[in-house]
C-alpha cells in the first residue's frame, strides 16, 4: 500500500511545489532587475559613423546572437477546417479570438505601416486571452501589459501626433535622439523609447504566435502543449532572458494545461477540429502582424535596440 501511495504523493507534492518555486525564482529576478535596471552611463557618447544605423551603438553589448537577423517568418500552418464550413463563434467580433484578431488586423494599414492604437488594443485582448492559461502566461502577460500601458501613454500623450504608427514613431524618435539604450543617451532620455518598448512586445508576440500555432497543429500522440510552447519560448524569447527567468519558464511549462483544455479555452463550445482551425487562423493573424512589424523594425535598424 505504501509503495502505491509514494508515486502519487510525490506527484501531488510536485504539482503544489512548482508554482511556489516559479514565484520565488521570478521574485529573485524582479529584485535583481530593479537593482540593475539601467546600465552605467558611458563616459563619452560615441559619434555614429554614416554606415551605422541609429539604435546600434558601436561596441554595445547585445544579447542577440550575431547570426543574420531573421526578416520574416513563413506561414507554417495550413487550412485545418472544411471548405465552406461556417466560421466558429469564437472568431466572431465578440468571440474569444475575434476580439483579439480584429484589432490586430485593423493595425495593418494599406500603406504597409502598423497603426499603434489598434495594435495595442489587440495586445490588450491577447493579454486577456492568455492570462488564465497558466502561471507562465500570467507572468508574461503582466510584463506585456506594463509595456502596452507605457506605449499607450505615448499614443495618447502630448506627442501623440508622432505616435500614430510605427513609422511615424521611429522617424520622430530617431530625429529626437531617443533611439539609445536607457542610460546611454543624453540627459533626460533615461526612459526607454517607444521603439524599444514595441520591440519587446514584438518578441513576445512571436512567442504567443508560435505557441498558439503549435497547439493548433500538433499531431495526436506528438509533444504535448507544454513541450510545444516551451520550444516556442526557446525560439523567440529565451535568447533575450537571463538564466533565472529561463529556469522559471522551464518549470512553468510543466504545469501548462493540456492541449484539449487550451483548445476549449480558445474556442468554447466547439469540437476539436473547429477549435484547431480557429486557433490556427488566429495564429495566422498574429504572424501577419509580426511579419509587417519585423520588416519595419529591420528597415529602421531597430532589431537590436534592446
């Protein structure tokens, strides 16, 4: 009897302990980040050579590998639904996924720019959708939400005319000399620029898109949702995070709900095939926004700003 109860008791203890371990690790990370948020100012500002794009200081340390930067991601999912099939209710404007995808689609204007107000509205709905999915999403979305509010303060602030779109923001912040790492620019520019804040959201959007895509298209009997979202994290965000956060994330993915549960949360009241098709469609919308944003950031030389 005792031998039978031991594995059960161990598994029960681990399920209870994982959230506490994650909380402690993240608390340590946040504490160290508060103490070391801003780097020491450089003794002298380096004058940029004409061949160096703003946002990339000579000699600056970057946590991004020196390999060629990716430009866009190709579509990795195909149509999962039946041709002519009625759209699932979760994709309607008031549906779980429709509330998120509508603003993101509206952010892609015909001129090839990204409108910031609908982009941030889409992020608000993405945060609302992801937050209940587990501790790793709750932490990631709380971080994202603080950046959304920081950008919204600029979009609706005294310089709102310069923050209508990604292009107008990048051009104005370049002219104003704001495209420097915090603490390395001139006095009065200690706060992160809007472009830097958007870059951090952009990376998180890639992780969200990959995670949802892989949950939607995963094969029966293949890796579970936790493993697939963990792999998406290693691809999109882990290269930019310190060791402590990477370890906390690795533990958090162990407690991620099953694929079936995630599909039901994404598209309540539908069958698995419809839910998969709806989630794949939502991931496709996020991918379109990511590709547009990636191209614009690359064009302005801002992919290494943070």
